[in-house]
C-alpha cells in the first residue's frame, strides 16, 4: 500500500484509534506526509530495511543498527520519515557470533514533525504492536516477524543469549531475505491484547534467524526523546 493510500486509510478509519498520534494533515500536507508504522520500508542511503517499532507518544522509531548507512531516513516514496539520533552495532565486521557474545544492533529514529505515527503493525495495520519489556523471549515461544521483503512469517524461538535470540521454523513458515533487517519480532499471549514485541530482526545465524532482544533495546534508549 503506497504512502498516499495509507494516509487516506488512517485519516478515515483510524484517527481516533489507540496508537494514533497527532492531527491528520489537510489535503495539501497529505500529498507529501509519510506514515510511520511497524513493518514499513525505510531507506537510509543505499540501505533498505524494515521499521521495527514506533512509539507514537515519544515520536520515535526503531530499527536495526546495521541499517544506519545514512542518518536521514525516508520511506519508499522518498518522503522524509525522520533522522537517526542514536545507532549502535557492536558486531560490525565480525564473521561469526558465538553463543557467549553480547549483541547490540539497533538505531533510534526521531520522526519528522510532518509524519503521522502509529504502533499498528503491518501487514494488516489493525493490531497494535505493544512494548512490554517485562515479556522476555523464551525457548519454544511461538513468534512471528514482519519484513518488507518476505512479509509475515512465523516460527519458534530456538535459543536465548545475551541481548539476542535465535528462531527456527518449527511448525511454521519462518523465512527472511535482504530488506527484512530491523523488522518486529513478536508473540501473542492468551491473556493480552495486541502483539507483544520481543525483538528487532537481525538476519540469519547459521540455520536459524536472529533478533536482538527488545527489553535490552528499550532499556538503552529509554531516556531518548
């Protein structure tokens, strides 16, 4: 769905929904305003990645730190989404990550004032992506992730390490490709509404897929506005 179509969708159907931030722009602004939502395409220089989480109240977004090849962040239509205010990636240039290694790989993006922000996640843009750092990844937990290249796919957590975890197909269809980096990894809990964010997708790790743990990302960026 293109940015202009998304703007119309949010303006008509979701302007009073939870997760909505700001006042819908008038017709002139709507032609160029970007919409920031979890699972959308973000472009930084030559890097194409996925936005992992949007905090509408603080007006910041999150993605993978290794996507930060340019501080200016745009959507696939070329509209300004925001600028990077912090980026950390401690595995740059490392060919292998051992189970004992700590992994840090995230960036924080301050959204542009013109951007409309929602925490409702792709592909449906119906369910909220909920930040709850008290919910931690556990082996065997059923998870899904959203990437701009492969869309929505699901599997289960294989192993949990220091600041990161791996995922296997399990009984699902879990997959990934270039462009999926930074996208949300989430679970569903029977006693909770919404999608509970567990991590930001990193890429492949041997036969598994890997993500950085959301609780660690949130703790390191809690002071940022």
